[in-house]
C-alpha cells in the first residue's frame, strides 16, 4: 500500500474590532510539486473582499508589504497584488512543516490585528 500525504488547509481568522477577517489557504498543487499559499481579506460585516489599497485600508496597505516578505520565515515565497498574497511553500517540506508555517503565518496576523481598538477600514 502506498503512503501518501497531502496538505489541504483553510483557516479563517476574524478580528471584529478591526473589522477584517483573513482567509489562509494552503493546498497541494495538482502536479504535486509544491504547496500553494493564498491569503485574502474580507470585512467582518458583510464578507466583502477588502483590497490591499490605501483607499480601502491604510493599515492593510502598509502591512501587506512587510508581511509578504516576512512569510519567508514561515517557509513561504510570496508576492502580493491588491487582491491577495500568493506564493508557495519551500520545496521539500513535510506536511507537518507546512502546518507549522501556516501556524506562524496566523500568529503574525494575530499579533498585529488583535491590537486594534477600532476598524482598520476606510
């Protein structure tokens, strides 16, 4: 019997006081070469997508630049556009190491957005 492992993780982190919710997905690619990473943000009132722009949220627009670089510590090579942060987990990681990376990614979001005492949305 073949031993196979795979990663399919979806995490939702809501910060009602800040007015935003983060969705992180980590899924194996169809070819099995890499595990994809994707992070997007919605508002907590209506679930509408929140772009990483100054017009939508100055704190998010500022945060996304540093966070996408910081993700390398969580073993993710990432880039961002106004809609999402996307990337791949470093090659050769076990499923457990990928889960640790997701946990680190969540922890860094929590450290920043739990501190807000009002909405970060414009």
